[in-house]
C-alpha cells in the first residue's frame, strides 16, 4: 500500500518503520491510552511490533491506520484511518472501523475531526464502502464528539474489554438513493 492524503493542516500516509519513536511516545502516554483498553507501551520494540502489524494489514486487507503528520512542523502527531475488524464486536464482524489517536500536544486543535473527516471521505468516495462504524468508551466525551461531528450516529451501548462503549454507525450517503 502506498497511501497519501492531504488535508489543510495534515498529511495522512502509510505508517513506516521510521515512525517508531512517534508511535512509542503516543502509545506510552497513560493519558492518551486512558480509554483505549490497552496498557501503555513499555519499550520501543512494542511500537515496532504495532507498526509491523498495521503494515501487514495494508497487505492483507488493503487498508489500515495511517500516520498523521502535521504539515507545518513535519512531526508525527498520531494516527487515523480505517481498520477492517474481523473479530466480532457488538455482534458485528468484517466491518470497517474509523479510528484515531493523537499526541496530547495535539489535543484541542481539531486534528481528530480533520483526519476523521478525510478518512470518512476516503471510505465513501474511494473505497465505496456501504457503511462505516466506530466505537468509543462512554467516558471518552471528546472522541464521541468527533464521531458525531463527522456525521456518525450513536446506536446503543455495549461492553468492550470490560468497559461500556457507545456504538456508532453511518451509511454511505453517496450510495443511498433518495426516497420517493
């Protein structure tokens, strides 16, 4: 996969082995990982493994999370994108999950909304997906706000990794035919 997408302030591209320090810093931060359901990373080898795992998803599924680079600084600020979820979640399997994770220093700048909007546009216009789903911990108000802002609808609560989560979904508006 050779993915590259620009938004006004961000570049979304394939995660590369050279992103290991950024991925480690992101996933080692306890505040960033607060609602994720996974423990913060302990060493950079775990970041390397995460990047390798995502790169295998590019090969196997044709899609995976992308590195998010701030245009002005050229800095790795997080990741965003789609993931084909092949394990059952909330009674769904083989669905596309929209997700994102950003460095604390990037919070409050609208980057999650900007990257998620671009991801959703890619899902509709390039991949022509019929639907996109997402999930967020009930207490992760900021993430829930981003998902709602880009148009996904809350559709119930469920338990994931032992915590209550909100399920989100949205059908592709470019594939929906108008009702007569």
